């Protein structure tokens, strides 16, 4: 099946996968979605025994239909190689009745590596396929993890440049150090005086500025995105849910067709949307449990049908989820309103102009796949300690949000389905908070982030991967700070300097 992509907001042009990847976002501001949705063309039994790269091909070929087999396999093989610290790419661990899918074994210790390791290869291949002459400028807003993963992926990739914006006070010390020490000659990192939503809104405004796009195109540049609004980010995330199910089949922990529930710590809604896409492919997933922290805009949406960003924004110990505008939810809204782009565009306009929108009952009735819960800061810390005390397994603050919500779900429901947790980051990335949970009386003894990491190594018996250790004494290269209304001017300055 030849899959074309359309905008969630009504742009009539149908584009190929490679065109959608290059653009990142549709000209009307909408997100690209498949016009028709594929199904797995091999049974789960046929997929048994395949490794991660082989399953990645079987899933991604269904969506990226204008890539040849040779092109797609070359992208996959280049992405999922020795930069991951384990041959299996995504190991799974069981602890206290839950299955943790460890998505943090890539170079930046976060799940974003799963997609951002391959996006640069998909992007460059797409440029060649479409005979693009302009240099691609990747614009990305990050709440912590996307930034470094995108920088690592695009660093020194010929024909590209990348500018990452992050909230100055909204990332962990480790995340900040990862970004500001990036050495790639084509990379820029900018702290903004604001939160993630301010950064994300600024990037979206730049994408929708047609005059700026025309000016830069004339000078040999085009914009694209590495955020999960790019379909080239979203498709690779579908892979690891299929891989997890197949691996559980291989190990005899699931029987063919057995339902598996999934709980995902959620900020921008991309990771859990990928699980929804996996289910639509035909994977036997049950409930998709959306886990929020105290910025619980998604929890409230699933409970009330109203998405309301007009609320107090809280900086939490799970900063990658500190988001009030979950961009990828638009793809779900589009599906809920039966792909009525005009209706979806009206909701998105209401969100911008009024700060909220409310879906109708017919749409809300279609949300049966989803459950939602949230964890307070105290819940998060308690869960880290409880899991460690019971099992010796250490989880980070985002994974702990999901574990708390998953346990709440299990306690309230009679379902006996196995439950998979998307474990999205290494605990070393948030060592201070994890240490506070595990040794609350001693954490104040460690003032340096690296002292906290060494103490966490001692307690957990695990070592920080070598790929991350060299940033401790790395030189800070990127020192730019700007106001949120200065982002466009700064982008122009950096591109045209």
C-alpha cells in the first residue's frame, strides 16, 4: 500500500512520507497523518526471533512507503548500532509485578534516542529523494531530552544545521550540561526566559511565518523539525512497542493475541500516541494509560473532555513532562472527529485564542482505549523508594510517575493483563531527585550534580555509561539566552551570520 500523508488542518495536498519528514509541519500549521492506516503484514508469530533492527524495518516500511528497502535498511542499520550500550537496544526488566521497557540505552540516556538516532538518516535520504538543494535547518524546542538527542543525531550531518531552544530554569543540571557542551559545528543551543510551552510556541510561530520561510529559501535554507510533531520522529517510536510484545512472546511471557496494557509518562503526547498507532497496526494492546505529573492537563482532558492550558505551570522533578500544550494530541483529536480537518482546526484555534477547547460526547465516547492518572511530587519520590526497597531496581522520576499511575490502575481495576511501563530515562539524568527519594537524610551532603551521580552509582551498584561520563568536565560552548519574543530574530541571526 502506498501511504500518503495529509494535514490535520485541511491542507489539500497529499505528500509522500519523505516530503512530510522534510517539512516537519504542514503549511497550514497542521500535523501530518497517514491518509490511510496500514496493518502489520506479518503475524506476530512470524516476527518472533527477529532482532530490533529487523522489526524496525517490518514496522517502518508500512509507513515510509516511498523509501526503497535498501534506503530504509541503511537508515536503520546506521541508527541502531554500537551507539547503544546493549546489543538488544531496548532491554526489559521486571520489578514488583510491572514490566519496564528500558528506552534509555542510547547515547543521551533517554527514550528520544530511539527516534532521533534515525531521524537524521531519514532526513538526509528524504532530501536526496526530493532533490532538495537548500540546507535544512532543524528547529526544536525541548523540555530536556529531545534537545540533546537531536543535537547528537544532527551534529556535523552535512546539509543540516540545528538550533535547540530550552527553558532556562526548566531542565535538570545533567540535561543542561549535555546540551551546552555539544561540540557539533552546525549546532546552536539557546536558553529562553520562559517555560517549555513558550519555547514550543515560539518554534511553531517561526514555522508558520511564510515571509521568513520565503526569505530564507531565497538564501538557500529551509526549516524542518526534530520534535515529535515530525512524522519521522513518531514512526520509529511505534517500533519499540511491537518489539516489546514480540520479545515477551519469545520469552513465553505472553501467548499470541494476549492483551498487554501500556502505561506511558506523558508530556507532549508523542510516546503514548505511538502506542496507539501500534495498536491500530494490529498489536494486541489493551488500555493505554496516560501518566501525568502535577501539570496534569492531559489527565484533566481525559476525565472531562476539556483541554485547558490556562492554569498554573509547575516546575517538577520530572521536567520533561512539564508541558501544558501537548502538541501530538492534535493527531488524536483529528482521528476522534472522523478526520474532519475543519473541525480539528477549530479546536486548535480555540486553544490558541481562548486557552481551551471541549470535545463533544461522540468524540469522548471514542476514548475507550485510554485511561489517565497523575502523580504528585510526593507520589513520585515514594514510588522510587518503594521500588528500590522492594526489588533493588532504580527508576527515574518520569518512569516513577508511570509506575505510580500503573499501580493505581491495577488497584482500582480487576484486569489481569500484564502491564508494560515505558521507562523513558536513566535515573542518572535526575540523580539529585532519585537520591532524595532513596536517601532523603543524606542528599544535602552532595552539592555537586556529579557527586550525586557517584553516590547513586554506589547505592545502586550501576555505573553511569561511558558515553555520558565525559560531559562532567566538558567545556561549555553554548551560552546564548534570549527572551521568548526574541527567538525569531535570533534564528535569523544564527542562520545568516
